[in-house]
């Protein structure tokens, strides 16, 4: 890719090339008819691909995003509605516990329930040394990637019935961390652990918990500080497939975990990294 930079959080519409989230390619088969989903970070990237797939599979969807991402979010809302499903937009910063509680209650109220929760939103910033990471930057990463899912899951659990699905976003960084992603990588290892722990805790309640572990995927996260400009040029080129993934290539994984035909899968981390890393 060409060198390019956007201020955090970045907009998919301004990327070169614009990522493929499945806008033109994903075709649903009614696998999630009648389901109700909440997806954080649903305006762009992997979250957007999951939202498009959910809607085209028959689910009503609420999305959360930062106010700065409103233009991307509007496109997603239109795509959900074009699929004939109810779309709910709930902008706000998930680093705030009170907002996380509001987010869930608003989604439940407007959707009429909740049975799919995707904790997708994340913060990633490349720093060559631990000495370059400010306390404020570290706090943003931890609050976004660890505290927010904790708060959101706690708020959602009273509404989740047997057959519900929680999906966390881990990363290849949990297994093969880059030197310049010290803080981000440890949050993804934590995500892997919470998925496996919570799956054991919620299994008796009939609630499944799984995670997706992407490798290099072309999203706004990468051009808004997640990678150095030098790494962007060869981004994904070191995978066995020789390229980065597109968000659309992960959409079916989220559908698989959300769909109750996969009702015996819980505590699993599904890797999608072009052959690199684990699992």
C-alpha cells in the first residue's frame, strides 16, 4: 500500500484503497433471521464486515462507534436498512463505564432484546519502545480493549438468554506479538483468556463465548497509528498468502459463531491470519 496517515480513529472511506467489507459481495441465507446483535466498532473494518453479514443473514443490528466516525457509520446504517433489517446507531466512547451500561440498555430497548454481542472495537498504536508509551496512551488501549468488553458483557448478561453468543476480537498479536505493539498485544492475550474463562462460566447457562484472531487485515486501525508508515508499504506481505486480508474475508467466521447451528462450539479462538501466527 501507499504510505498514508489519518488522525485516530481514521475513516474507511478515506483509505487508499478502500477496504472491502462485503458491501458488494456478501450474500446471506437467513442464518440469523430474527436475531438481535450489538457490535462495537461497527462503522468500519472487521466490525463493519460482521454487521453487513449479520444484517444480510436476517439480524437486526445496533452499532457503536466514536462520534468522529459518523460518516462511516451512516453508510453502515444505510446498508443494514437496505438489507431490510432494523439499524440502531449508538455513538459514544466505550472507555466510560456509564456509557457502556447505556449502550447495552439502549440496544436492548431499541432492538427489543439482545442475543448476539460482538466486542470488536479496539485501540492500537505503534510505538518503537515502551519508553515512548505515555500513561495516557496505555490507559486508552487498556480501557478500550479490556475494560470496555468487561463492562459491556456485565451489562448485557441479564438480557442474554440460552442460545445467545458473545464474540471477542483477539489477534495474532496474542500469540506472536510485535515489538512495537507492546500494549496492544497484551490486551489481545487477555481477550483470548477471557473468552476461554467466560465460556466455562457461561456454558451452563447456554451462552457461548468465542473469539476471532485476525492477522494483518486492511482496516482504518492500521492507517491511524496502528502501523508505521514503513510497515504499511509491505503490510501483510510476510504472510504465506503474501497479502493482507480484507474485512469481508472474516465475515463468515462471525456468522458461524453467532449461528446456533454451531451450538457445540464455545471457548474457541478462530484464527484468520493468512497462514501466519496461531491458532
